[in-house]
């Protein structure tokens, strides 16, 4: 069903603000708390603190003996249940420390064919539905998910991931009609083709253990993946795959008796997270998250001897691109060896900042000027990038966390800045931000920059037919033959509105967003639309590489099938992202880049990107958020009986720990 697009430029005096725009019929925005050049007090720049505001995690790591014990405990539980499985253990930055396969364990796991409309017939799945992948790949993806989603303030599992990526939140038969999960689309991150993620090479040296490492299947929503803690510090994850199906849980109201989860739970005994930070102690939008359905009382007596379970038939296996078949010790997060450490004053002035390093002491993504001088009259300068990162980091440092415990903890996340070519101009993170946010913040920055670009349609039309088809779908849906040519600025919240299987988000009907699957009934977390279509060949190549034990070529570094820039890179070289937390960057009304934030609640991520850019603009007077009259919340979609406005960003109420002001984005 096509709709009509309207420009609200003529109504700007009445709609001075849409920074916190919502869905539904277009309505006048609230009275402003300032103008674009006069921020309210809470949005004004504040000087960097003179001392650290965050606690730095202790440098704990898994030893070889720890890994052996974790595998033995998991394998012992699986054996007691008559459930031969493949078990993977990683450290916090994604290094695979060991993969153990029990005799009789399935060698292949098939991606679930479950869709909104039921189970697809064999051969009729779309996206990754029905794809067969080595069980070792599934186990590694689960372990990485447990490690990457967790931190010192939150312990999340693959069951938690399942809950937050589906079309309704929380997912259940009785919640149809609610909005999609807050991290809808995060499963297509940490991709095997990501240019940010590092790769296992099997050689020794200072770069061998640096992270974040890639995941063979992105982040997992299939139960059986849990985080591993040592002395209360997140040090890794465990993944168990044994039923031959790589799926998700569409109903969080029942309690599953899942042997994969019981085996993983046995594995982390003695290495379990503090009770008070488990997902089931954290609420989002009034709903408690889920950690595990398994319980300790249901476990068999623990088997702690690795020698007792290591053979005959059971044993460590090599996995191409991930492990040579031995057990290794993990790296300590925060050390140079791990690839993520505290910044030196010469690298970033804020004393709380962490950066990504190359293992030999050098910053992997030092602050730099834009590379797009051939396309932009005045690219971002290094000083502007530094101001962007500093101001965004200051907003982050003041913000109250959504997903961390104890209550009133400071938000922790990663911030990325890119130019219009998608080139990284700088990445900085707080000390304990979840690792997943590193890759995702970059996805968000690149997505906002690309979708706001004058050449967005040209880029997608230059891809293969399944990708190119989305351009016409967007144009038909919006009733705008010039859509995706830079007329409007798209934050990730805006593009995410168009990427949901039901439009508007949460309502159940026959209309899907034009960036989602065409038929809402075929949607699943493994088939999201443009997002998954862009990277399916990359994932397929990588699965073939693993299945052939490295005989087939691995996927290239740098995702997607879009044309390369003149410098040879992809503008979205780690895939796109479709949940909020980014805005495009402008100079005098012209697009010059994007900023992305990820690691906490999506409204918090929105606020840090939006206010960080605004405050940098106030500080410098040279850069800004998109002009009000071209923000995507000026786009209205006609649904026949009513009109629905897209959103731009949503900032949380009373977000700061040091200021009680409520509407901090109002009027900007």
C-alpha cells in the first residue's frame, strides 16, 4: 500500500521541535526549551572532569585450567542428560579459548524456519531461515553473545537476546500489538565480514588476542549462551549447541526445559555472574528481562575433571578461523593484549576513556580528519572529530544508565564517528561498556550517514537486484520518487521505523515497512529485510569456509554487496543497523558524517549522539545536527484513514545524574 510524503517545512514555526518525535498522527511538538542555537541549561557544554567518574574493571582472565573446568562441567551435564553437544568458550573480547565436541553431537545446526506466520516449509525460508551451519559456529556465536552483551553492571544471555530482537517486546502470543524489541536488529552485528572485528590467524604475536573478534553468525538468540564471570568480573562466555536447531524463543511467558541451557548453566558454576546484575533483575519498558529458564536445582552433580570427559570420541576440535583445536588462556580485558585499554592523555583527554589498540601500543582508530574531500566541500576536521567525541563522552558520563545495576549507575557505551565514505574518524568507549556496542556504534554511525546521503539510492541501486529492489519499495511507500537522495536526514530511529515487519511499529496489519520483508508473515530474527539481504552472501561464504575446514575462501573483510568508494572501501563495511542511537552530522545544511552510540538503553544512545553533536556545535560553531526542516520526522506516511510521522530521536526523561531537568533535548 503506497502512502504520501509531505514536507512540513511550511509548518516549522509550529513544529519547532521534533527531536523527541513519536509515532502516530503528526501533532505540534511541545513548546521548546531553547532554540537550535540556544540550548537549555542541561544541554550546554560542560568542561571535562578533572578526575575519573567510572570504576575500571579489574583485569581478570580465564586460565587454561578454568576453561577445562567450564567445559567439563558443561559436558558432564550434557552427558547426564544423554544430550551430546558442542561446547565453546570465549574470553570477553571474543577469542575462542576452546571448542569441545562430544561423541554423537550433531555436526550441523539448521537455522529455524519459525516465522510470524508459523513454520515455513523446508526450502521456503528466506534470509538465513533453513540455512545449515556447523554446530561449532552456532556454539561460538552463543558464547560470544553471552560475553559481548554483558558487563560489570549487567549479565545477559542468548535468552535475553531472543527477548529483545523480536517483532514484539516482550515476545509472547499475548503481547501482539506491542512495539518491537529495543535491540531489534542487533543480531546482525559482530558479523564475520565486519571490518572492525579482528580475526583469528593461528599465529603468535602481539595482535593475536586483540578484540573484538568477529562472530560466525552474528549475535545469537538461541538459548544456551551465558556469560562467564571470575571474581565478579565478566571474563567470557559459554555456548552449547546440541539439538541441531539454531533458533529463538517466541514465547517468554512459559518456562522451557532446555538441555542446552542446563549444560551452559552447569558450565558457569563457580563462574556465574553476581545475582544482582542478572538480566532478570533489570526491567525495560516495565518488563523484566530473562536470563535463564534453567535452574541450579535441576543440575546433575558437577563433573569438574576435564580428563574424565576428554575421550573416547569426545574431544577438542579445530574450527577454521577461530581455534586450532587446543585450549588457550583468555586475555584480560583492559590490557594491551586484549586490544581494548585505557586511553593515554595524548590519545583522548577524558581520564575515563578507553580505546581500541593494535596489541603493540598503537590506537587502531586514532582521531583523524574526513577522507571525503572529493565529495564534501569541507570535510570534518580532526579538531571537530575530537570535540564530537569529547562532548558525546561528557553526555554519556552524566547519563543515568537504563540497563545497569545498581540503580543510578552511569551509562556505559561506545561512541563512533565516521565521514560520508564510512571511514572511521575516531572511536572511544567508557571503561565497562558492553563489547557488542563497539561494532554496533559504528554500524549506527555509518547507517545514519548513508541513508542521509544524496547518493543513498544510487548506492543501493548499484547492488544486486534483491538489494536494489528496496529503493523502489521505499519510494512507493513514501510516495516520493526522490526518496533516499539526501532530501531528509535519517537517524537510525527513522530508518528503523521503516524496517519493522509491521508499520507503524507494534500494530498488527498487512503493511510492512519498506525496509523489512515484503510479507510480514515471513519475518523472523533471521530475515529482517534490507539489513539481512545486504550481508547474506558474506555469511554464506563464511559458513562454507568453516564447513570446509578452510578449504573454501573466507568472506572478505568489509561487508555488503554495495559498490566500493574510490578509495576501495564500503560505506557500510560492517553492515547496517536498525535500532536507535545515531544521527547524521551537518555543516551549513550539508551532510559531512555520522555519529553512533551503543551500549545502554536506546533512548540513552539517542541522547548521547544527538546532544553530543549539538554541544560540539555550540562549542565550535561549525557543525550541527540536521536542520529541523529536513529531519525525517517531517516525513508523514498516509495510511488511508490516518497519517503516521516517522521519528528522529527520542531522549529519556530526567536522564542525568547531576541535573533534574526533564526534557533535555527539547527545542534543539
